[in-house]
């Protein structure tokens, strides 16, 4: 499958966003943090974001370890499982602390800078990215491949995004 570059939500697309690019210059962030911030920034633009049809198809809740409450972690039976779950949560919260200043600098509403919002975005990044050789290490989100995560799609695959790219020059394509 060949996907035009403009249909990949990635660190590169984050850096093409003028406002986001200016903010990113002031912060030392990992690729995962940048992509999570990009997701939250675009989600906050509802309904004006180019990515909105794709964002509406993403799950609203995840069961990734970072989202587990302490009560659930304590119910795990093996000590190394408890440690892994706690570590995942600690790492994600640390990443959120590092990204929060950038989210606030973007002027996002408080709900988009919150831990639950960041946990959602980070979970999207960890569970939905595809490898991209020009944008390692976190990869990219590919709206056209979103159907691979659902057996039965509730909506069509981001028709507004597909239509926007239909006439675009595919000068830079990536085969997934």
C-alpha cells in the first residue's frame, strides 16, 4: 500500500504545523511525546482539524498498562507483573509531566493538558503507530490503515481525508 506523505500523522507532520513547530523548538521531547501532543493539538481543534474524521474513529478508552488504576495493579498475582504495570504508569506520567508545558504553551484548554487526555493520546501512539523509515523511532499514525484495527468499521475510513488527498501530488509516498 502506498500512502501519500500528507496522510501520515507523524513527527514530521507535527513539525509542518507552524504553531506546533514553534512550541516544539522550546522543549526537549521524545518522538512519542511529540506525536501525542500532535494528536491532542489536532483533537482540540474540533471540528476544524484536517485529521478530525480520523480522530473520531480512534477508541475513546484503552486498557494499556499506563491507564491501570493502582487498585487493579495490586490485584496482579506476580511481583514482576506488578512492577511492570507500575513502571508503565510511572513512565507515562513522567512523559506527561514533560509534555504538559508544551501543551500549555500551545494554549490548549485545560482538559487537553490533563493526564486522562495525555494517557489517551499516548495509548493511541503506542497501539496505533506503524513503522515509517523516515520518521523513527515512534512511527506514524495512518488513517487509511485504521481499518486494520477494527474488524467491522462503524464509519468509512476518514472520507474527508481521502478526498483531500485524492487530487494531491503523491510526490512523496511511503509503502507500508
